């Protein structure tokens, strides 16, 4: 199939592009390098060195004999999006190309507005381009399990049957997102559902859990194929952060009580899930939601697992002043059967997964900047120390 | 109280400002004249002539001895919003200042992106300004009953108790909005709810039904105090449109079967509801939703009521090719007790209401442009004949 991977230079976009390429698909990767720009803005860097997109693409061709075609542009530039879709003529589009950090969206007003504008407008442009150029294109959109928040009932996959005062309907699952970033994904989901309804588009919304891991079958083929690994307080995700903290002897940063429970998955399962969604496309007019995670863990459980790999040498620091506004103890049970039904065989989290992640962290420990580890963005404040006020253009 | 009315030059904003002024409040009216700009863009005009804001304000002072302070600026200009809030120091802000037409948002990609950007960013800027300058300000935000769509269960006021697999929670009511405009209001609601949660803001989201009527106790005091009256296919609302159609002998334009049922209210009740919300503010940290309508009618019922005022002289044209994507026959029952509990005494729709509306239409029948009556925007198409493509700047 012909597949465009939007955000194909990022943490998950790049390995997804390689995976799809190796599986025989014709892949185009699209990026505006916004993610690399956030590093420059904050003065942080990927733990694992990454090469430039053009160099990665060349290296992949050397290693595999396969070509992924790079396109450089911004989804908020409608003319670019239309030209891209009209020229590449994809059968599926995988859309990773959004600002994806909750703390980044909470830095200040500028970053909240940027996140919602960038994500919502880019996605709207894409919906219109698909509708006008080829409505049969299957849009595989990355959402997040964080759209649901932590309700006191079971989370279903996108929709829920509600019986109320003697009548019953199946309705969109109520959302309680926890940051302006998570809100942007909720806005996207609502816009996509509507576009499928009025124009007959087909879309799969992948409500993804928190991803851990860094190596995939393709990225390990050459150091220049590596994908990024974030451990900083803004873009780093919990398990990846804990592994880096353990390696450099930093206490594991558990926010509050650590009872926050989240769906999680191995980076290799992200690739498999995206491929399953593509090869089993939504019907014409169908908007479907898959909850894309394999297991649930509390933050405290993750800290314990990492500590167990370094007996007696890792401490846990419960940060009483939780920078986020979230329930620290709550019910959490979320359905995630649709991808299993399509054949997903998960890589479950094990001691050996953690060991290999710790090995990655250890290999690059000299690149760790301890100052980058701290959580600097406070949900209860409207501006963090990272705010650069007028210095960051909203239209970036 | 000191009250800012955002969008205070518009159909409802202007009479709301006068009403609050007459009730003894210190009122500022804020507008960027976007609404007048849409008229220029589409070559249509208010049926009832309206004066410029500065002239209206002067006339109100002459007539009442009361001053409403005009401020000209755009909510998407954050610096303006901050200065406005810091200088006026309102205790309540009534936020009407959004693009409010569903067909306008569906003209093409430009107008969809403009509507969502304008509405969402303006509202985000306002939330940040309130949080940073004075979190005790009560935000009274105009939403729409259209956020809910037409579910097959009773609609509640913002939240619904759901029992699912043996557990129960009260969650945000699921939304099924029917245009990119309605979606923008859903996005706003989610952003406001979050801001109340993390920053302790107080807000009332008025999910308003379709408003009819044009005259209020204040606007009738002088012709130069009149508010606008839209009958065109893009900004005109159903009952106002039917009255104009009846007066000029145009068939009443019922889309499809006419079974579409909506909550409605008299323009005078909009003013009363906004005042009730202001004088009974939300608590600190509270996000509450009032369903602001007084009666439900199907489109066919409204057409019959108008036809009954002109026995034998009005025809109904069922437009089989419904320009919208909507259910033409459906269940509809929506709670609307919270404003009644606060003391609202509704003006229910009667023959005399329709007669007075017909009288307004008749008085200005020479200003009716028959070409403006047609519905030109098709939901199923991505671009209507009104699309001006590159000619309308997105950042307007």
C-alpha cells in the first residue's frame, strides 16, 4: 500500500515508517521538524543521538535497499497538505504530526494556544484534503488514552451504550482530558467523527497509552537509524524517564502518591497496531476507536519494577507537590480488545524489557543533563519558568 | 456589578448590554465588528437597519442617561484581552464574541478553520487573562444546545449519571455536534471545564437554544437602538426567517421532512437568563451548564404556526435535498430546569409573538433581498458557492 507517515521524523513516526517500509509498503515521511525545534527551545536533547531526516532516509536505503520518500512541510499550511496528498496519492495516512506533550501545552498561554491551533488546524486541513482529493483514503490518527481521563466506570473503546430514563443509545464515550494537549486530541476526535459522518471518510482513532522502549527491529540495524529517546521533564514519558534516572543515580520522580494508573505499551506494539489498523481499514463513513495499549500500571508499580533491577541502589522520591492536577488514587479499567481481535500479539512489560531499556540509557549516560530531569511545568500556574512569553511566536 | 459584554455589537450582545445597563450594572461592550464583516463578505444585510456602535452607545446615553463603554478589539489578540480585563476590572464577563453560524462554518475549509481558530483561541485567551488577572471573575459563556445533537435518550444539563458494568459516575454529557461551528462550542466547553478544574475559575456555560424575536424593552426605546435581524440563508435562524419569507410571499423553506426538533427561546428570555446567571454566580472552581431554552418545536410546527397567521396565503416548500446532514425525525427531550429554578419566567411562543415578529418583518419588507433567502451551503460538499477560497484570509 501507499502510506504517508505524518510526523515521520519523530519518536514513533520514524520507526513506524521503517516498519511499514520493511513490510513492503510504499512509504512517504512528512515532517516540519517542530519536535527538533522544541529541543532547541528548551535546551534539551534526545538521550540517543539521532541523525537528520535526509541522512536517516539514505542510511535506510543503504541498509535495506528500500526507499522512504521525505517531504518537508507543515500541516497548518493547507496548500502543502493538498499538494502532498494529490502528488503522493496515499491509500492510508498515519497522522503522528501533532505537538504531543502535556507539560509543553501547559507552559503558558502561548504554548496552550500553539498546541491547540497546531493540532486542530493541521488535522482539519488534512480532513478537507482527504475529502476533496480522495475520500477513500484511510486516516489512521494518533489519539491518546488520556482523552478519557480517569472516570469511576470502565472505559470503553470510543463509544458507550447508555440507558437513561428508560431509553438506550450508543454515544461517544464522555471525555475528561487532563491538559490543553489532551484537550486538543479530544477536539480532533470530535472533528474527525463529524467528517466521517458528513463526507463518508474512513478513519481509525488510535487512543494510545504511554509508550516505552526505544529499539525496534528496524532501528537496531544501524546506529544512524535510531529513534529519539526523551527523558526530560517535558517530553520524557514515565518509564523511559525512570530508566534514565536509575542509571544516573537520580531518585525516581513519582508525582504524589503514585497511584495514577495508565495504559501502556511497548514501542514495537505501536508499530504493530498501526500496521493492523492500516491492513484492516475502517469502512467508508466509519469512525472507529481502538484503545491502543496492552497493560495498565500505576506509577508506583513502574518505579518498583525499575528499582528491582538495581536492588538497594535506587531511591523513589515522592514529589508531594504534584505538578499536575490529577487523581493520585482512582479506579482504572479500560477495554482494549479490538487490536487483539485483529491479531496483536503484545510485547508485555518484563524484567528483560526494562533491562534492555536500562542498557540503552546506560550506553548514553554521559549525555544525560541532570537539570533536564526536573518537572518544571506546574498545572496550577499559568506560566512556568520555561515560558518565553513573547519570544515564541504563536504561529510557529 | 461591573460586566463586560463580549460581542456586544451583535444580535444578542447589544440588547443584553442595554438590558444589563438599565438594570443598574456598569457595562462595557467589546467587539471587533466581525459580524458586520460577514455581511460585507456575503453581500447581505440586517433586515432592520442598525447604527454603528459608537452611535448606538451615544443614543443609549441620550435615551436612558446611562453609559455603556465601548471597546474595539479582537479576542484573538491576547494583549488586547489582557489590557481589557486589567483596565475594566469586571466582576462578570458575558462571552457572545464567537462566529455563531453553522452554515458559515461549513462554507469551505477556510471558514471551518477560521471558525474553530477564532472561537477556540479567543476563548483560551480569555481563560488565561481571567486566571492571571482575577480568577474570581465569573465567565458566562454562550454555548449551544446544538452541542448535544439529537441522542435517543433525554438530554441533561451538561452532565449525566451513568451506571455501567455495576459502577456509577457523573460524567460530561456526550456531545454529537452537527457542524464545525457547533464543534467549536464543544471544544470551548471542554477547555472551560478544564480551566475551572485546574485554576479554580468559575463559569456558567449557557447551552442556548435557537433564539427568535428582535425587539426588547430597551431596543424599542429608539429606532437607533435596534438590534440586527438576519433572514439570510447563512445567519438567519429558523423562525425569524419564516416570518420574513411569509411577509414577502416566499415559500417557507423546510429542510427535508421538518421533523427536526430544537429547543427555542424568545430574545427577551436570553437577556433574562444571562442576568440570572450573573446575579447567581457559579462557585469558585465550578463549571456549570444551563440549558437555555424554554420550549421545543419541530421545524414543521414552526412553519404551521407562521402559516396560520396568513391563512391560505403561505405555502411550505419541503426541500427534499436537505443541505444539512441531520436526522429529520428523531426523539428529543431536553432538561431545562436550572434557569427556571433561578426564577426565569419565560415568554412562551404565541400567536401574538409571531404577529409582532411579522410586523417587524413587514415594516422593513422593502429591504428584503430574495436572493439572500436561499440556503447555499451544503454540508455534504466541502466548498459552497459562497467560498471565496484564497480571498478570505484565515487570520481575519
